[in-house]
């Protein structure tokens, strides 16, 4: 595809004439809630694939930017981390003890907020019997001194979660999966099916409910985390019917395995948006300009969901449907663009010339 441009413009409730994207779908059982006071996005949002940043990346998963505006990307199966600076792609090292599977391997990446004074990156990966979070020194373009700060996260061939994100509070958040064992999600003593909030030493962050390392439970497989200010959003794989976008409140129970999608069960929090699994199967998310942007694997599209104050305030909008195949990760770049990775070499997609690639997507609202 090279660096050709592909533009999609979507109005609030209908696609602009001439756009090839399919109309977005949402469940009638999940109406848009009212705003809670945060600025509400209005008008239209426009996304343009302005360039292909990199090609030939093997199953890209985690993606994180450094202060110099270069980026690190994790290859799930090879366990390699590569640095992207302009058009140059270089290997900086391999994460040790990674065991790849159909959904496991080297997953999320995060850069220490104190970098380069604190020259660390953090990696979520599947080991022999569990998923782990490691702190790794990254200096002079090379990885060294890998230290596991948290282990014992349930692992399986599927449902490993894996996204890492530093919050505005300086603590590290991680989305986990149930490890193909449903009871883990409701088990307070299990790290499976949770959102974790930890220090850079791997300890429970101050203020966590009951002093645990996790802040929410009842998740099936969280692979997307994004902040709008202090508000955290999480994307979650459903089973056969509904995928979810959740607004996260510490101490809450998001229902799995009793609930999938909007279920209105006592004591459990419903998602703010849901999709049929064929239209989503979401992984990474990013927040920008009043929207949560959600990369979809099986759905092969990028969703834009207008949000404010932890609520959905309009209809989700679909971009690039089936144009680039499976989409895994979306991150907000330092220049305000979105970087979006494909995931066509992961054994579940049809590969295209140049896959997997990282796309640079510019965005504007009006």
C-alpha cells in the first residue's frame, strides 16, 4: 500500500457520501447516555491514512513512544523489540523467557514516565506457566537488566490480556484475561480477569481498593486501556455475542462470566458501548479529541466512540473497514496523529504485501 492516502469522513449518524466504509452498528439495548459535564464532541471526525510508517513487522503488539518521538514496538512471537525513528527500523533487543501461543507472547509495552532519568521500559509477556510484567533497562539503543516485577497472572493459549498503560497518577495499569478459566475473573485472589494498578516495583499502588494490586474485576479479556484525564476506558473481548467498551471505576465488578454486554445485573457495571463480535473483537484503544479510537481484529476496522466524563455521548463510527485487515494497536503519537498497527501475520488473518505494517493516521474534528 506504500504511503498512499486513504480518507474516511463520517458524520455523527451517517457516512458522508463517497466514503467506502460500512455504516457503524451498535446495539439498540445500549443507548447513548447523557454527558456528565465534560466537553462533548460535536460535528464530524475525519481520519486520513497519511503514511505507512513501517512494514515487515512480525505480529506487532505493544507500541510506546519515547521522549525523542521515536517509538518502540513489540513483536509478539519473536519477542523482539524494535525502534522506529523516521523511516529507520532497528532491533534493540529480545525479551527473555517469552513463550508465544495463539494469543500469548510478548504483548504490551510502556515507557517509564521519568525516562530517560529513569531509563526503563515495561513489558507484559507470557512465560512458561504465567503472564508476567518486567522492567527492562533501555539505554544507548539496547535492552539490558530484565527484572520481573509481577508474575502469577493466569496464562493460556488464549485470554492473556496484555495491555500496559501509565496513568496520569504515575502508576502502571495492566489489563489481564481470565486465562481461559472463567472463575478467575470473580476470584479476588486471582490476577486473571482484572485491571491492575501497580507501582514500578510491582506492588499495589496506594489507594487501591482493599490494598490489592487490582482495581476492578469481572473482565473476560482486557486488551485496550486509554485515559481521558483521570478517566480510564477499557476495551474487552466478549465471548460469542458482545464485545465491550467500559468506563472504569475502581472497586467495580464488570460482570464476567455472569454478564456479557449490557445485562443490567445487580452489583455489576454495564459497558458504555457494545458490538457484535464480528464487528469488533477489540484490542488496543487510544483517546484523542473527545473520542476513544478502538482497533478491531475480526471487525477489521477502526472505531471512533465519542465519550465525555465516562459516558458515551454519540454513536460509534467505523473507519477503514476491511481496507487494511486486522487492526491490533492504536496509539496517540507525540505529533497528535494516531499510529495503528495491523495484525495479519498472527495466524488468523490474510497477509498482504508489506504486512504487518504501522499506519500513521491524521485526525481532525469539525
